[in-house]
């Protein structure tokens, strides 16, 4: 039987933890009874610098529930780094790890199917969202646009997959070789290259509280996802530069023609408009280049992704 660990990053999740542990406990006991997982399987909650009583609650649940383990990070390091901390720690405890957010909006009934797919030889099993009706409309639309943009940018990822997935210990050992600081696991894990498959994931309503994934955090993740795996924005700047050069040559020809024919009309509107257009383009270009340079700056320092303050086994 497989020794399974679920890994759930937690940031201010005290409102949902009791409910989530109850649901996962019921699932674990059913899977154990069916012979899918071993009785020493576990659910690992990673406290990502929460400001509420999340860690105290994890500690209490650890003493009450034999499945519950906890990892307390020294400070808030972000969703992706918290997942990485949980996976890298849990790979020493389990044969396979399932990452799932603590609110359990992902369909936990997919987990038995993921384990069966692992037994069929798949080292990675992705949960793919087939229905996002529980998500706000703006989030659904922005997510779909982002996945399509990723594809256009040449980023290899699984469409409509977030961070609900199963990975074998072999896959986790390979993932550990990737030392990137700007983590984008949705693009990084497909590069492991082991046999993989997908299961259908139907998103449900959040039990309590609100999502901690703000618009700012989603935009930051999207930017990391593109700049960490694609240089196409840099090439786009290069080609746009040539386009602007040809437009400038055309304007130059027009100006000379207007001077020769005496049809030139003095004015400042077109001049100011041109300055603002070119100036805006230059600023955007510098900004995109700056993002890449900033990522290089972050990477070369090789600082640790996280520090673990306490572990509850």
C-alpha cells in the first residue's frame, strides 16, 4: 500500500482548518479501508507566517488527530514556496504527495483516483478544473486568458491546472534538483518529464472565510509564470522596435514630401502624440527588461526559499 501525504499551505486559515481536517480524515479512513493507502498516511499543513491562530490550531489538531502533521515556516514566503517547503519535507515521510489548498475547494474525491493512476505507473497526476462555477466570473475569465497567454508565450503547462496534483517520491526527488527562486510550479513540474495524466477537478464553494489569493498575488504569479519560462516578451520588444523604426521612416518621407509640396501645416498635436506614444513604448520596454534583470538579480543571490521554524511529526 502507498504511504500518502497531503500537503496544504495555510495562510490565515483558522476558519476552515477544523472542517478540512474532518473531511480529509473521513477520506483517509475510507481509502485505508479500501486498501488504497497505508494507515500511516498523513495530512501535512504548512503554516506560511499566518497572523491568526492557524499554527496553534494545527498544533491542537496534531495532538488530537493521528493523521495531522505540521510545518511552521519562520515567516510568510508565499503560496508557491510554502508548497515547495511542504513537498520537500513530506517526500521523506511518504511514497507520494498530493498538494491541495487548505480550503479544499478542489475535489478531494479525485485523490483516490490519483492514487490509482499512480499505481498504473503515472508519477505525476494533475487535477484539471473542468468546472469553475464556484469561482467569481472575473477570476474565471482572467484565468482562462492567462492560460491562453502562457500557451502563446511558449510556456509548457497543463491547461486549467492550478496546484492540485499528486507526485511520486521519484518525481519529487527530480523536482528537488530545480533551485529556482522565482517558483512557478505549474510550469516547472511538467519539465520533470515523467509519465503523467490528469483527473477532472470540480471546484466547490469555499466553506468559510475568503481566498487569500488577492489580485495582486495572482498578477505577480502570472508575471513569474511568463518571465521564468519564456523570453518571447524580449523578442516582442525587439520586433516592435523595428516596427517603430519603419513607421518613423514613413513619417520622415511624409514630412519631406510635405515640405517640398508646401503642404506642411504647423502644429504641435501630432508631435506631442508621437512623443507620448514612443515614450510609453520605451517605458514599457524598460519595464519588461527590468523584470528579467530583477529575476536574474534574485536568482544569483541563491538565498534559501524558506526556513522551517518547527515541525510536528
